[in-house]
């Protein structure tokens, strides 16, 4: 069976991601299909990276760079990687244990250039709220992309936000895209994110507030069916109606 070499590029450029980086890296290090390499991009003046045990793992290569927009940092990671494929992960997100294997299987089955996995929308503490199908623009932490495509069409390093959406639309005519129909990404919705002012992120905050604590979930349960036919139609499903949860990231510290 043909195997793929996949590198993970992790961006953690702000102190606000510090509480979540350990869980992020642990989920990458424990993939059922091991990653070829893990490249961690941090701000050059970072003074706390040595307190993260997972960052000291021999499989993690730490690169210090001046603070720059997220697209520019991802470009640096792509150039530093040696694998044929790139999988991105933000420092505050986490993968299920089979995320890399699921993306690889989808690539081999479809000959895609880009694979986006479904994700589970979570609170800051990884409490699952709802699922999203990767039918529109998947979360970048769920992307696995052919490295040659990223080198030929890099991110716009001047954009302060929505660099992922701009890249996704710009490369649509030149890439084959497929969806990995498994909720293998645990996407945290937290305060203090650089994308908090983007409308789509504000909607995610609203979803988490509606479906976070169990008393509120029970109260809003009847609204979930209506929401699916409103502007969340075909984008989000409450966990209560989709079935079993995906495997949790293999970490104990939330």
C-alpha cells in the first residue's frame, strides 16, 4: 500500500494560545498514522515554550520567527517542511487520534490535492457543542494539502485575517478538493482569538453559548431543528442529533 509523508505545521504566535498548546501537540504526537514531522512556529521572543513538555519531543522542530500575519507564518512552515503533504493545526486546536490516517486514506482514494475534514465545534474546555461538515471552507486545522500546491500558491502574507478564505477561493480553479467525512478536528471557540471580529467567528461564539452548558442545551434542544433550516443549514448539527462523538484527543489536561 502506498504511504504518504505528511508534515504538521503548527502556529502558536501569541501568549493566549499557551494554555492549549500542550494538548494540541499531544494530539499530533499520538496519531495512529505517525506524522513525518511536526514544525512548531512560535514568536521569536517566546519565553515559555520550555515549559511545554511536548515541545521538547524529538519529533517537534521549533522555529522562532518575528511576529507576522498567520498566512506568512504558514508559508514559513511550508518552506521548512520536507514532506510531500502539509497538514495545518492552530496551537489552540486538537486532532482525534485517527485524523491523519483519515486524511491520508481520503487522498489515496480520491487523488485529491486538498482534503478537509469535518470538525467538532467545542468550548474552550473541549466540551463538544455541534458538528460541522467540511462542504464549504473547512477549518485550516482540518486541511491536508499537497506541498507543491502551497509552494506554487502561497498564502497572502499581508492579510491580518481571513487569509484561509482568500487562499481557498483563489486556488479553487487549480486544485482537486475532497471532504474527509469524519469529525476528526476538535475546534476550540475561545475569547481573545485574532479572528474574533470576523462574522463567521462571531456566529461560532453564539453557537457555543447556546449549546454549551447542559441546562442551556436542554432548553434550546427544540430550536436545533429550526436552526438547521436557517442560516446554519447544512453547516452545523447539534451533537444530540448526529450520533456518537468522534474519539477525543488523547490528552488528559484540558
